[in-house]
C-alpha cells in the first residue's frame, strides 16, 4: 500500500470527522441526521479497519470479526437512540 493512498484515506477520515462534528454542533438531533452520522462513522470504521489496521489483504474471517464488531456497536447505538425516542 502506498503512502499516497494512506494520505488520501487519512484526509478522507479528517473530512468525515469535521463533517460529523459540524452535524453534532448544529444541535438538531433529527433521525435523518443521526442516521447520517452513523453511516459516516461506519465508513470511517471500515477505512480504519481495512487500511490503517492493514486488514485489507488478510483472510475474510479476521476482517469479518472486526467489521462485525463495528456493525454491532453501531447497531447498539442506533437501538439506544431509538429507544430513547419513545
């Protein structure tokens, strides 16, 4: 993996971080915005797992464990938010 590619991924992660911060700073916790933040978080987690943890070229089993943990965490956050709306 080239350093240039990792720099592009790092820049994408920084832009996504600023975007989620701006959404949170707006202070309007609408369900669509919460879903957008969770989708951005999922993409950030996927990029970190695949590129910075260097799991892109390993067996699917190890990637599935990490991506499954990420999806489970995000699903629990979404569930907690949904139950909080009731």
